[in-house]
């Protein structure tokens, strides 16, 4: 029963914003991934390179779903690859939200 | 008067005493990409001699050397061009020359340094001594694969326009440019060690554009067309880097894009002779200076591996795990050792290329490019 309550609690939580928050350790990995590996094309400061800039300023007029889809499925005809073998859709949502808000620094 | 002379001599000697005379032939720099800093390294003692900070955003950085091997020109992501004095371990000059930059090259006579830029797209020409801007060639496209040719010429490719341009800087204030159609989305380029052939790897299609700069009137032609044979390529998480021509005997080794393969090409007719399966998508495919070995590192997520191809056998003979996120490799001038940067381990490892034993590991913060002064004497570096 206690377990059931816990599950319901989890379900309730998943409806809220907290839902798609990856665990703290995974967030750290994702920050590293974005800064370092997305950074190969977008720059470690995310100011762009072969890829477009990913700063809050550059992303502010772009629809959220479109950005998430670009991360997950890539952009055919451009150098942007699909990242779905590396990250989940929820993680992509978290990344896009963080990019739009101003992306955290990679802590070493 | 005599006393004065003695005084001056003593002062000069005192200056020397602080900094013993030495050459730079066994020195180099390691980019510490997250800190805007470079480490000066000694490949004989296998040590870090010191650090030079204040170089800006080095998340993508490349370096060329003055012909005397004393100065390194470091091109940063943020458009910063820094002339570093390796002997005195300090910045000699620094200019912000663009909004977003990718690298550069130095002329045959060492007098001109040329930067290749994404924003604004184009190349800029600088006096190598003073970093005074002499001229620029706008391209309305991101510039990739800038390489020095003989006779003060530079070849480069335009990612957005699919062209190869060759700019003659005989008069550095009045550039003359020839343009050649190349193919879809060139992502990088290289020149052969003799300065004759310029190649641009294509991302938008299978193949490589090849320009014979001894016969520029013939234009660029495509080689290795359809090496993917229409198969869907794997997601490319990092573009290969072509600088670092890997040629052994008559065979050239090139990274296949979106495939776990190294392509081998016969240099006499530019036909594919073989392909070698490797651990991941190659980023750097570099021949040891004697050409007997070709070392390969890989794109994310296989970037913890390094493989060695024996060029006589035409197969992988060694698979190493030197550290996390191996970004670059650099051979000592005659190739007895190779230095490897492990970005996520914050180390640079030195390997013996004969025994494949790790000789030492040096600390470095998020190291990426490793550049030794022996590049100063090589075309295309």
C-alpha cells in the first residue's frame, strides 16, 4: 500500500514541471555534453560556429517544440545530427529549457 | 667609456642568466580550451614549461608557427588572433579580428598570417610581425579548410556556397581570387605536403573535391564519389578534421564521414583502393612522419579510443584507450612519440609509437589541440 501511495505520488509529480527534470547527476552529464560536444559546432560558449548560436537571445523567438524536435531528430540537409541515440525526449526538453533560460556552466 | 661598455655587457649577461639560451625545435603548445590558456611544452624533457593565459574563447582553436619557430599564432573561436612568444612565455600581440573564427594559416615566406572566419564569413590577411590588417576577402559564407599554397596563395572552401576559392596575396593589399565549384557543404580541407593538390571533404554528399593547383584551369573534380553507396550515413556528432594529411607511400588515408571507416586512396589516380573498418567515426587520420603508421581518433561517443593502422599490412594493429575524450594527436618531429590530449581526464599522454607504451602523463585543463613547432616548416600546417 505504501508503495502504491508512493507510485501515485510519483505520477502526480510527473504531471508537474518537475516531471522531465533529469536526476542531478544526469543533469551534470547533459551540461557537459552540451558545452563540450554540442560545443564542437555551436561553440563552448554556445555563440555559434558551423552550427547556429544557442544563446537565449538567438533562441527567444523559436518555438519550443521545434527546438526539441531539432535536438531529437536533427535537421536533414544541415549538419545537425539526431541525438535520439544519446538522449531522451525529456532530456532534450530539459536542455532546450535550460538553453532558453541561459545555459549553466560546465563544472569540472 | 670602457667602464660603460663593461656595465652594459654585465647587464646583458644578467639578462641571459635569467633565461638560458635555447632553441624552440622541441617545443610546442597545448590548448587548454576551457580556460583560454595555452601550456608551453617541451617534447625532449616531456614537461610543461609554463602557461600563457588571456587568449579568449579557445573552444575551437588552431595554431600556426612563425618560420623561426618562436611565435605561435593562435586563432580562437571568438575571433581573437593572438601572437604568443613561446620563448618568453607571454603574449606578444593580440587582435580581435572577427566575431566567430575557425582557424588560420601562414604564408610560404612567413610574412602573412591569414584567418578564416565564420562571422563575418571570409578571410583576413595580417602582417605576421605586427598583426596589422592588410586586406580581406568577404565570402558571404562560412570559410573552412584554409591552407597555404606556394607563391603566397591560399586555398579555402565555402561551406554555404559549395566552392573552393584560391586567393593570391602576392600583393597582400590587393588580393586576387579564383573560384571553383566543389560540391555540397565542404566541411574542411587540406593541401598535400608538396602544396600541389587541395582537397575539400564534402558533408552534403559522398565524395571529396580535388583541385590540382598546378592545373587550376581544369577546375575541381570529385573523387571517392558515392563511397557511401547511397546508404544512410550515421549521425555525425563531430565533423572530421582533414588537416594532417595522412599519406604513406602512394596511398592516402582519409576519414569517411558518417561511417566507421578510413578510406584509402591511390594518389596516382585518386581511386579508392581499400577501406579499413575502425572503432567509430574518424576525426583525425594522421600519418606518423615516416608514413609507416596511421593514427585515428574518433567522434563522440567513441572518443575514448585511438586506433593505429599499419600501412604495410593495411589493417588496424593496435587499439588504445588513452583517456576520456581524446581530441587531438601530435607526433614529435620525427615521430618516435605521439602526444594525445584527453579533454575529460584533463591530461596529455605521451606514447612511444614503436612499443605503444605510455611514457608519461602530464596535467592540462580540458586540453584540445596540441601543436609542435615542427609545423613551422611544413606546407599546409
